[in-house]
């Protein structure tokens, strides 16, 4: 693990050269922090690199680029974009509603297939929904039958042809993943950049399109400990 190459990852993400952000593996990442780390990266890059070309104060281009990294881009790469990955007619939608103060940190409501699956809710023993403590709780959409009805299981097309659904008597809807061999970088929305990247073998210095990347660790980030005090 080299500081120079890790630092360059943020810039490559901001350029759209790295198209997907994930939870990593081998204990180096945490799946529950993917969304939070994505927007912390976007914040750090806005502070250091300024607005993207064509962006105004709202940063719409950058926002679309970063949200695509954990929604439509992974769906395209895995051949699942006909069913999930974006909000469109005919797709299974997971809609996450946020209080703007806690965007990327604490979802207010999670809707799955039109059902409320998760929500910030007060004490269940109370007669109204607002008493403290308020924290995320499972709703009716998280119950077993509802969860099965609003979920998909992706399998290889040959598994469907072989009668997998009938043999296992699955409650979930089972769909086949699409062919991924013909897909490439150009198919990844907002994240199709292909810059020239070189890494010096002795110093590990990274150059992107000839520019030396010398990013330093940030001293302070939003969406950190103070958001989880209460």
C-alpha cells in the first residue's frame, strides 16, 4: 500500500477515470461506509480541484458522477442495468430520502419497490412517531414476505433455462444477468474518462496526463464523528 498511488485514486475518481467505488476487501474497507466515503471524496476534490467543467454552484455534474459510482456504473458492469441501477420505468427502485443536514450519513426513509423498508422512527412504544430516541428502524417493507416481493436474485441465463426457480421454489423474482463481454468504459455514465497514467517504478510517483499528482491527506472531513453524537 503506497501513499502516492492511494492519493491518486481520489483524483482519478473525480475525473471519472475510476468508474466504480466499492467496499474493498481483506478488512481494508467497510461496506457500511461506501456512501459516506464517496461523498467525503467528492467534498475533498471540490475543495482541492474546484468545480468541474460546466458546473455552477450546485455541482450537478460532480454529484451525478459520484452517485453513478455506486448505482448505475456497477449495474452496467455486472449486466444488471436492465433491472436496477437507476430510477426508470420498469426497474426496481430503491429510493433513499435524506434530511439535507444528514445527506450521505443518515437516511430518513428508504423505499424499496414502493414500500417503506427503513425509516428514522421514534420509540415504538409511543402513540406518535416523534418521541426520542429516534434512530433507524425496520418498517413493514423489511418484513420477510415484503422483502422477498421487492427483491431480485440475479443468476446466469443458463440457470434459468435449467429450471432453477422451479427446483428451489424461490419466493423472490429471479432474472438473468445480461452479457457483459461487449461492454466497456464508454458504457459507464459520467465515468468514462481514460487518461494516460504512469507510475514511476522507483518513487511510485503518479502522473495523470503528464501532471504529477501530489495530494496530501486531508486534516478534516464532513460527515464524520460529529454527525453520530446523537
